[in-house]
C-alpha cells in the first residue's frame, strides 16, 4: 500500500520531468526560430590566413574582381604576394600579383575588393559557377578557397571593376617652368 506522501512525490517528480523536457526547445532565442539570409561567399576558418565571404564579382568584360575579408591569425604582418584563380571544374588558371599592395596586420581583418587589388581576366569563369582560388602570402602562408562567381548587383556596387592604379603623385601644373627647363 502506497502512502499519500509518496504518491505526491511521484506526481511532483513526473510533472517536473515533463516541464523540464518540454522547456528544452523553447526560449532563449533558439536557432531554429531566428531567420537570416546566409551570405553568398565562401569561408575558410582555419589556417594562418582565413577568408570570409569570398566571391569573384563579374565586371561584364571577362574580368572578375576578388572581394574577400582576410583575417591574419598570426602574430606577424603578412602581405599578399600572388594569386592563382581558375574554374573549379577545369579550365585555364590565371596567376598574378595584386595590382596594389595588400598588407595584413597581425591579428586583424582586412577587406579587399573595393580598390581592385585583384582583378582577374578569364574567359573560362562564369556567373553561377565556382572558382578555385589560391592566395600566397610573403610569410609563407597559403589560402585555398572555392568561391562563387557572382553577378554585379547593387550588393556589389562598391566592389571595384578595374584594377587598382599605382599611386603617381605629380606636382600640380601651375603653368610655371623651372629655371632648367626655361633655359632650354
């Protein structure tokens, strides 16, 4: 024969278990309740240099601009030395050096693409396909990522469509000649 206190204890434990198990999937902003649009770009979250939201943006003239956030996870500065870009499913790869210096500070994120540091000319790449990209840094690190080729839309309007131009600082033309030029 069971006593009233033991029945109450059994009932209390059963209700507590039901409430505890039922609360597991609710509240605290569970991930399944949060809607978001995943980024289009590819990520590589391991290694000395990591890549975030990597895409090649179509410039409409068989050239493509690399847009990527590069995280230098090392304690030393790194500099992008060269790149190799080609279609993931085969075709000719293009190699080159950045058209402008890409310096990565230690333990810092650097975004490239706004200045056209890496613009690749290729007839083998196409919007909707993936490109195999290898970036090599002067500190010895390499980064391999397979990134989508995307159409130039409003989202990518800030990405450069032409390679970066070297800084050529010239003195403004004042209309005056220096003494040596004037004597000739």
